[in-house]
């Protein structure tokens, strides 16, 4: 099967998620033609997943499809953006119609779940990898960045950390397809992360800074603090944990795709209401302070501890 027949099969599998609000011209042309609402700004992020590094070699195609889109969308959640469009570039040494259709099936399941249209992409021969570019939007000036946190703001974390990291120790991690991942297991958290999109939108005007926890809280919170020019001391005993995870490992493992964000102390009531409305735990873990050396320091039981940095690409 040649390149163009493969593309036709992929596009056919994505047909139900290739249109939507703002899609003027979707897959099949030289480029997509798109519109965003008046008075909104476009928010764009790109993620690349490499086989053997970001997921196991030989993993199930549908699971790769779901994961590749979900992890990219998590960046939109951190910015308080509403997802709109995505493009996908798939590279592989060999690409069969069966594998491509199963990958597209996982991609379509994620796109339907998160309300995003797949508007184009590319396939090429080479070492296996997937690159996803996502586009969202937010009202002018409403996007949440990493750089707005202030002295006295409290740092909060959504959900529970360490669940996906536990899956990394499963020697069969790459053998699971989506159909087998229907409970809140570490495997499901790894292959089917659930970006906090609705909660991210609700944080507009409340959060002063936010970041998604992709590489591990130890790294990602440090990025937020440095971007905002503030420091914080984090007590590991305050970290909300997935059952079976330990705090010292959970903050460094990554792959949680929860949010860490800062907000003024006086917004506590509003945050509690948002957490109840969306059914998501929101846990305060630290208070930010002016500091000559922005960043994070870690304690447990009142004693300073060395915490491993999260995932590093180089």
C-alpha cells in the first residue's frame, strides 16, 4: 500500500473528528483553513513522542494514538485554553494499513473525548515518532502563563500524583490496548491521561500562573517558580498521592498530566467550589515567597531532602 492509500485510510478513520466549529477546510487539502472566535487569542503547543523513549517499542497502536494527543492537549489545559484543532505527523520505518488505522482509532477516541478536531498531518519514513501540534484559544489576555505568580500565592496541585509512574515498572507496559484500560489503574493513567481542560478554563482570572505536570512536579514546579521569579519550600507530606505511590518518587516520575498552579490565598473558597464542580481534588502544597534564588526546595518531616529532578530530554 502506497503513501496516498495510507493517508486515505487514516483520513477515513478520522472523518468523525475532522470537522467542527472553526474548521473551514480540513484534511485532504494542502493546508487547513481555520477560524477562531472574535476577541480570542490562538494558543499553540507541539509535543513529540519517540518510540523507545516516550513509550515502549512495539506498543499497541491505538494506545499510542490516544496518548500522543492527550499529552499534547495537557499544555492547553495549563494555559486555560479551549481545545480546537490538532495536526499529527507520524514517522515510521514500516507503516501498515492495519497499524495506521488502529493508531488513527486511538487518536479519534481522544479527539472525541477532548473536543478537538484533527485537521491535517503528515506521514514519513524514518525512526518511529509522533509529533502532535494542538491549537486552542482563550479570550484576549486570559491565557494563564508560568510567569505571573506572586509572593504569598499558594501553590496547588490537581488530582493525585505517581499513578502513571507506577506503570513504568510493568514489563508488559507496551502490550496494552485501549479496550483493556477501563479502570483507574496505573496503566490507564499512563496510556490514557486526562488533561484538566475544564478546570483549566475555570482557573482563568483566579490562577496567577500554571504548568502541566508532564516531566514531574520537581522539575515543572521549579520551572514555574523560576519563570515567576519566586521560590517555595514544599513539604513532601502534603503531596496528594495515588495509592501505592511514595512522595519522593511521585514528584520526580512525571507522566501525571495534572496541573500545578499558583493562586492568591483569598481565592481558597472559589477554588474549593471549582474542585467540587469538576470533581477534581485540588490540594494546596506550598506558599510562594520572594527569593534571591527563585526555584524550589523540598522538605519532609521538617528535614531538607534531595529530590530527583523530573524527566529531562537531554
